[in-house]
């Protein structure tokens, strides 16, 4: 029997969840359809961009993701402590960057004077939106609904794009989290569409190894698809690896990135029953393929976060110059 979503997502048990969403009939509605000869490959970029932007607006951190031809996987961390740190105005700005919001909230954000009796309604809306910005169900609704509408517009049709509501799985231990992340990052290798994980397009492991996500291009693309993004979005990096110790806020993955890459590489060399692909034994170890020396790895890993910050500064400088 199907269980209610509130019974499947319990932050008292774990903040980490594995999420899967599939296209109708499992057809190739996001990749290349061999039967019709039509390519839908560009839709995978839509999904990846939408995932990254929504994660930057919601109080939800991305640990891993893989966008495949007919489905996608996410491993997320729900972070209510992040939304609790936002001011009321920031909550309203974040929510109205995805939805227009009630006219009362629009008037408030526009600086129009409100009567004293109207202010409690704004406060109530803020509480509701703060909770929704920490909701996995609302995150997935904002992701899947917009992609379905755009795909149907492109195909000039109506009907379902996704076969059902998303499926979620609680990850209750560090082992479950790491094994699930490795499973997600190895999806293209298992499907025999990539030889190694670090060259797998539309995956988190490729993004971790060589960050290439362009915030300005993503916002432009999403805006052209009639998505709202009036809030000044700052790209949120993928949930970081903390090594053997967590930071003061208890955030991050209790594992080192070096060890995780080696874990993925070794796991990917094992051919799973029923799967077509595996990393060939002739392939060098992943750190050698990346040209990284073991002794230099930790300095490389610390520069990873700085790349995002540098990209953010460059993006905001371009925006100020354009204005």
C-alpha cells in the first residue's frame, strides 16, 4: 500500500533522501529516442539547470544527482536550519521568485503601504512559505511541474510527462548516504553511456571534479522558458565533503572527497548483474585519470569551493556592469 509522503519524509530520523522521478512509459523524453530518431537531449539540461536553481532558492542541499534519458536521481539534504536563518523579507522574496504569490505579498514587497490589519496576513504567509521552502514535496512540484509544462509546449501536446509522483527513500546512515550517492553518480556508467564517472554529463560527480555550471546562462535559459527568478539567486554549491569531522553547524558529508572518488571508481569496476556497463579494468585509477597527485589532493579539494565563489563574484560583476 502506498504510504503518505509525511510518513516517508521525517527530519527527526534523517535529513537525507534519495529521490527518483521517471517519464511516462519510461520513454526517452529527455534523451535520444531511437524509435522516432528524435533527440530530446536538450531537456536534460533544462532539468539540471532547474535542479541547481531551485536548490539555491529552497533550504535543500544537493549531495548527488544524475539526469538520465528517461528518469533522474537526486540525493538531497533537507536543511530547516537554513530557512530559519532567513529574514521574513528574504522568505517572501525567495518564494515569489518561483510563484507570483498573493497580491497582498506583492504589494508588500513592492513597498506599497499596507494597513495595519493586513500585516498579520503577510506574517502568516511568511510562515507558510518558510515551511514550503523546506519541503521536499514542494521542491519536487516546482521542479517536475515546470519541466512538464515546457516539454508539452515544445511537443504541442497535453497530458502527463512524469509517470507518477516522485519516489523517495530515507537514507538513515552514513553508509546508506555514501552508497546511494555512488549509485547515483555511476548511473551513466551502468547504462553504458559513459566510460568513466568523471566524464558523465549531467551528473554531480562531473560537477565536483570540474565545476562548469554557468549561473548566468541557467537563469537566462529558465527565464526564456517563462520561469520567474526575480530574487538575486546565488548559486549554492553541492553539499560539501567535510572529511573526518563536521563543521560547527553539523553540515556537510562526513567523508573526504578523495575517498569518495576512490569509492565510486572501485565500485564502478564491478559489473552488476543486469547492467550493461562498468569501468574497464584497463582504466587508470580515478585520481590518476584526473592528473592529481595524492599529496596535492587536499589543496585541490579546498580550491573546489573557491571556484564557485569566484564564479559568483564574476557573475555579479557582469550584472553590475550591464546595469
